[in-house]
C-alpha cells in the first residue's frame, strides 16, 4: 500500500470517527418516558421533553405570523411556562436563570443551549403574546385531551361544576370583599371532567352568582364539539332555568342536592303542564297527543322555564328523599371535586404563587395553573398513561 493510500485510509477513519461523534451528540436516542413515582421521581424538564405540542400550530402561527412553520424554539417557550409553574417559580427572570445555568434543562425544554433565546424574548412571549391567546391555547389543549381520552376509551363526559376562590394579595385595591368567603379576591367557575382535567373556566368577581354561568360552559364546549353527559353541582346552580336548560337543550343529566327552603311547586304538575301546553294549540309543532317529554321541550323552547324546571326539580326532591344510592353518588362526586379544588390550592400554585396585584394578572396566573395541569395530563396520555393524569407528585 502506497503513501497516498495510507493517507486516504487515515483520513477516512478520522472522518468516520468525527461523524460518529457528531451523530451520537446530535441524534442520540431520546430517553424513554418514565411516569413519576415515589420509587422513580422524574425531573420536570425531563418529563416535559416527552410533550408534543405540534397540535398547537394553528394558534401559535397567529402569535408568530411571520413564521412559515412553527419552530422548535416556539414550543420551547410554551414548555418554559409549564416548567416555571411546575417548579413553583414565581418570576420569569428566576426561571430564565435555570436555562442559563443548566444546559440540560434548556435542552429538555427544546431550546438550543448554544443559541438561547434572550430573556426579553421569553418575557415578551409570556406576558404579551401568551396572555392575549391563553383562552385559545387552553381550548386547543382541551380538544386534544378529549381526542386522546376517546382514543384510549377513557372519555366519560361527566362533569363537576364548582367555583374556587382566588385570594388577592394584601391591599389589592381591585379585589372586592366577600362576606361568604370572608376574604378579598375573585372566583373561577370550573367545569372539571371525571378524569381530573379542566374543560372550561369562567373568571368572576367574588360576589358574582356562579349559577348563571352553567350555560356559558355548555355552549362553549358545544362550539368545540365536546358534549357533556352528566353534571354534578351544589344546589345554588339548580335554578329552574338551569334544570330546564340542561335537560331540554343539552340532554344532560343534572345531579344536585335539594336546598333548604325549597318547596313543592304546583306549576311542575302534569295537569298544569297539560293546561299550559294547550294554550299553544295554534303554534307550529303542537301535537294533540304529545308525550310529557315532548310537552316539556316544547314549553322550554317558548320560554316557560319555571314550569319545565319545576317538573324536574319536584321529581328530584322526591328522589332525594327515597333514593339512598342517589345521595351516596352525589356525596362521592362532590367529595371528588373538593379534592380537585384542594389540589389546585396546594399543588398547582393557584394562590401561593400569585405574586402581583390586580385582577388581570390573577386571572391569567390561575388560567395558566389550569393549563399546566392539563398539559401534564396530556404528556401522560401521549405516552400511554391513563391514570392519575393531573398528578404532579414526584416531579422534581
């Protein structure tokens, strides 16, 4: 073998070694997904490295209209927010220092550690871009969760609706006082699905009547092509209108506990319904021998909400007295909801990480908390896990 051949062989080997190192560095196999447990806790950014956000492209393009396609660095900014909330970090600057000082965290979230986005770029994304698109992003995540739960045969469509208090920072002039809650702040009315995911929210003043917003949630979910089978609430939601509306318009079962002071309403008796229905004999759709269900829906469509609601509420009051299983079912579902509310308060930074005054920030922060827990659930679903979806236990 001549000198030229020896030199060529050496160069080939050298180049091959270089390529092997480059391939190993740039294209190393991704780590396997591990669901955090007591025995195997998982670092937060490592967990989030398994979250696929490509389903958000249409909404993210509205935030970055100049991009032909959404780049990895944009997904990284979304994951940065999730990382910050899960790490109980209050300030963007503190979370950004984590990216600078720990290249592995930056890499797991999708950033290029050698060409890291500036602090101002990330601050602008969180406080300016995301804050104005948070509801759209939230809805995209909800639709993706429903799709994956259905694919896994885990979608139930049973809901608990309840409001949770957002306690304001001390001396916040925008916050109002509630004698009922004995604190200053606001409320968030929530639709929580039986898998623990948050399907819908409504930001309210602390003294607002949350019972007025059940239809808001149902209408919003229908617009997303998400349909609810069963709703459980406490008694303050069970107005005549809501009782009639859930049954006649959305065909959803409505479980609630009769309240003290409720009395039997004679307007809900079948003879009264028959008499009221007969007044519309000239109107389109009137049937002489209609069933009671048809009459109720007919009357609902003509604004006779008390009559229709009274019929169903009278039945519920009687069932509540006679049916022990109904009372047990209600207690079980309400206790489950209390657990979700407690989880929000104690593990999701719902109030503990509220570091600024003002209603707008309080609503944005608490919506981010809901979004983060939903994205934790989605990470699990994308990786084949279907239990304890919103748990943040053993994420370190």
